[in-house]
C-alpha cells in the first residue's frame, strides 16, 4: 500500500483551514496546516508532497513565500498551488513560479483534480 500524500495548507483564515482540511482528508491525503508563511520561510514547516498557499497572508505575501520555496533546493521541486480571490491571480502566480492556481471561491473537485495531476495520481 502506498503512503498517503501530504498536503501543507498555508492560510490565515480558520474557516478556509477547516474547509481545506475537510476536502483533503476526505480525499485520503495527510493534511498539515500553518496559519502564516513564517514556518515555510524559517524551515520549521514539514516539506509536503504539495503546498496549498493563500496569496493573502498576514505579515507576508503568499507570492513571496512561493518564490522563496521555488528558490530553495529542498522545496524547489515541490508543487505549489496558489489560492486567492485576488484579480489577475493567473499572471501573479505564474510570475511567482507557482505550479498552479485557483481563484476563490473554488470548486473542491477542481482543486483535487489539480493536486492529483501535479502529484501524478491517476484520476478515476
């Protein structure tokens, strides 16, 4: 049996943290949640199979966190999915080297499809 894939949710909104956790746990993922970009920047967060990263974080822009992750040898190849209600997210996420993006409000099945594709998990 294959080990569960790990998702690291970075969002400062407790409601969004709960929603993401529910979506990914129901889909069989191991979920870790941090409420700011600091653990990703200081290296105290786990290195997951995929990052779900909100653009609007308190204290730091999620796009800057994404750029940082993509510049580090240990995390450069870990897919990052940017999530935000920000207009022009597609352009901004691409500039920050994100692997994918999703605008809020999002469809949970679209989110799961994107993550499965990035992790090379076969779709039903």
